[in-house]
C-alpha cells in the first residue's frame, strides 16, 4: 500500500514537470503527457499499471464533463446548435459505419458488429486536447466554441453506439428498428434525468443555508449523482452530466455568491487539470499491457491495421467538415443559419482538430473479457491496440501539426477585435451608469458624506467619461492602459511588501494579513481584466 501510494505521488510530480516542459516548448500538454507516459512505461522500476475502466468512467469522466459544461457558453452552444448536433450525433454514426465497413474488410475475422464497436470507440474527438492547442494559437473564437460544443455531446452518442454494438456482438443479432428507438430514448431520458437532478441541487443551493465550502462540495457531488443515477437506469450518464451542468452553470448567478463562484472556479480548475493530467499519463503507461495482450496477432499487423484505420478516420472527419460547410451554404438559402458561407479554411482546421483521447481508451478497456455464454469476447485485445494507435497518432501527429495548419491557412476572425473592444467598452459604460444611478438616486446624502463612497463615485464618473470617449473615437486623454497597469502593479507590490513587514510582528493577526492580501489580489485582477484588451 505504501509503495503504491509513493508511485502515484511520484507520478503527480512527473506530470507537473512534463506540463512545465510543455509550456516551455509551447506544445499542448496532453501530447507531452502521453509521450512521457509512453517513455515511462519502458522503465524497469515502474510497476505495471492496469487501468480499471470503471475508474475512468465513474471517477474521472463525470467531473471532467461537468467542468467542461460549466465552461461552455450556452449562448454559443445554441448559436452553433446545428453544426454541433450534426457532428455530435450524425457524424459519429457516419464515422462508426465507415469504420465498420473498412475494418470488417481489412481485418480477418472482424464482423460488422465488431467494426461498429470499434467505430463507436474511436469516433469521438477529445475536447481537452483540441482546445488546449487552439486556445494557444490565433483562431476564430467561434471555432473553439464549436469544438467545445461538439465534444460535450459526441461522447454520449459514441458510447450509445458502443453499447448497442456490444449487445449485437454478444447476442449475435441486431434489429435496427429497436436500436433506433432505444437510441433516442437513451438520449432523451439521459437529458431529462440530468435536468431533474440539477433542479434538486438548484433548490439546495438557492434556498438552504449553504456556505462556500458546502456549495463547492455540492458541485463535486452533483456530476456523480447525475451520472450514476442515469447509468443505473440504463440511460446516458454522459448526457445527464452535460445537461445538468449546463442547466446549473447558466443559473450560477442565482445560486452562488461571489465567494462561492471565485473559490469554486479556482478549485475546479485545479482538480480538472490534475484529473486530465493523470488520465493522459495513464494512456501512455498502458502501452506495455496492451501489447502484451495481442495474442495471436503479430505486432506488425496490429500496427498496420491501426495506421490504416487512423488514416480513414482522419479522412472521414475532414470530408465531413468540408461537406457540412457546403451543405450549410446550400441550406442557408432556405433557412436562417449562424454563418451563411463557412468557407473551407475554418472547416479544415475543425476537421484537423479531431484528436482522440480518454473516452476512447476507457470505452475500449470496458469491453467485457467474456460474453454472457462464457466465450471470450472476440478480437478484444486487437481492438484495444488499434484504439491506442488511433489515440497516439491523432494526438501526436495532428496535435503537433495543428498550429502549423492554422498558420498556413491564415484564417481571419469574422468576430474582429474592434467589435469585441466596442462591446467591452459598452459593458463598462453600462456598469458605471448603473452604479452612479444607485448612488445618485438612492443614496445621495450618504454618498456625499462618506469619503469611500465619494471615491467610488469619482471612479465610476472617470470610467464613464473614458468609455464615452472610446465609443466616440476620441483619443484617450484620461488614461493610458500600460502606464496605469505599471503604476498599479508597483503600488500593489508595495502594499504587499508592507503586509509582509506587518506579518513579521507577533502582535499582528495573520488571518488579517491573508484577508488583505486577498483583497489586493481581487483589486489587481479587476484592473488586469479591465485593461487587458488594450494589449491584445
């Protein structure tokens, strides 16, 4: 027990080192973690690590999906609902069908049912890999929104295909009508269960006397309850978590105070980072176990099958994205679409961002060793190996070349910076006007007598004048963002130094020092957010 615990602590330290290396090399950290895990898997001192698929599905998947749902804009998801839903459902089914046909003709002894099983496993792209790369390079924001939205839903559809394929292999029969009805029932009921449980947690947050710690802990409990209840009822646990997470995140301003939101975001960011790091490291570490289970299939043939199927997968996604762009251009003559002419550059980047990851490996590992009749599940080990090849090649090859593809295509952002800056200035103006209205209309006497409120009022008057001058196109004579940032940085640094000096005195309560350090953090973050658009 002690030795195993020490190994996992060492793994966490290695993960942190590899992530720092990825930042220094300016490479997406999932790529470095998988390659690092792969290199470590050949180390003689590291014990063989076997991944329990239930650990991935039950422990890792719900919080990762929940965090992704909280970070996703419902407005953006709804705006791009057609392309997101088509890639999350139709393209997943299409991809599974193409992989089924190719693999059943390529691999001896591979049936169509096994092909659909493999297709369901490797069809969903991994969100973490794609967004971690795209957010580090200059791409249109809408592209990131579509990638994030697709990844929220395609895991569910691929796992449903996977489930039906397992049943078909096990029973030896497949009734399309029954499967189609069950497909929609699983989706709809999964969404309804997620929303129903989210309503319960909404009521707890809204009307019970919770604290910051209770609120944060409830956010960790919620995705597990959603996932486990839906899976126990044989519906989509993935869609339950996604729908419930979207429901609660859209109403977070009603159920959380500012402390719960700030601390919750920090805690979730750290936990999500750790979980993703562990999973990507485990993907690389699992290679020796998978190779050792190949059995009668030679390593050369297994690699060949994996590379061919990976190539087919990449081509199918690229053709799907370009085909979807053409379809959007045609259908926009009939119905209103978010983008009348997507062109070919954005769809090409979207197609190339189809790296595979944790869900594919977890699904492959969850294939039962034995069928209900006691016979060994056919081709299980080969499916595992092909899945690993697909993950490795798409993650490393596509992941490393994606920045180059984006640079080569030189995509212009339709949502230009000028529009973004104008919107931000309007928001700042409206906020200052609202604050001044409250101070002038409701508290005129107090505001004029209280020195702090006088300073607050003067600050909002200054912000209002600055916003109006920006919107009018008048050169900024009130404030230079860089100069102000430098002054504020030096000012706050000096204040922190004073706090450290005070903290050395025995009679000063350290809790007060921490409190005012936190207030300085908030002040610095406020000015950083206010002026960061000027440096973009």
